[in-house]
C-alpha cells in the first residue's frame, strides 16, 4: 500500500514554482516536468508505473495533479502547453514557504473556486472504457490527496491502494 501526503504534493507544487519564479513568460510543460524531477526527485512509489497502465509513470502525473489546485487558486496558468506563474502565485510562493501550508492554501482556494461553479449537466455520452478507467484511477489518487484524510497523529497521510 502506497503513502502520499498533502505535504508531498506541496513539495511538487513548490518545485514547479521554484522553476517558474524567474521565468515571466513561463516554460513548456515538458521542460517544467523535466526540471522539477531534478529539483524534487521522485519517491520509489512515484517512480513506478500505474498498475493498470504499464509505461505510464506516476511521477509526471503527480506533478500535474499537484498543480490543479494552484491553477484553480489563480497562481499558475497553463496555456497551450506553456506554464507560468501569476503575480498572486509569486506572492503565495514567497508567503507559504512550508510545502504543506502552501498546498493547503491552494486547496482551500480550489474549493472556493469549486463552490462557485455551476452544477454539471448530466451527459448522455460516456468516454471509451480505457480512457475513463485510466483517468479515473489517476484522478481518484489525486482526489484522495486533496481530501487530506487525517491519519494517526493528525497528519494528512493518505494510503492509496494503487
């Protein structure tokens, strides 16, 4: 059973921000993913492939999932494969130096954003099975981290059975 924490997602997010902080025009996503791996090396779990998707390593997906809250918080912009920080993102990076506090604030703002969204209309169309199941497995892993289920000692440790 694998363990992933909000703190770890904060480390990944802050790694992205560290790379982009002095790049006003941002960088291509693939370059960010490559550079963040040098700055914040993957854990053994992140180094593994998803069990149902051989050849799809967890690490780049975890970095991308960790970036969802900062995007919705208005701190990070992803536009046509280019990632860049907003002024608010630079301020948050300077203000929240602890990775867990950084991610918790991004998550808080994510939920503020989410509450302001209209209820989705039910769709009659469904995604093809392979895409839906792969996306579900990856999204479920990220969702569990964002929920921050407390473990012993009050930490936000999540146990993922992937």
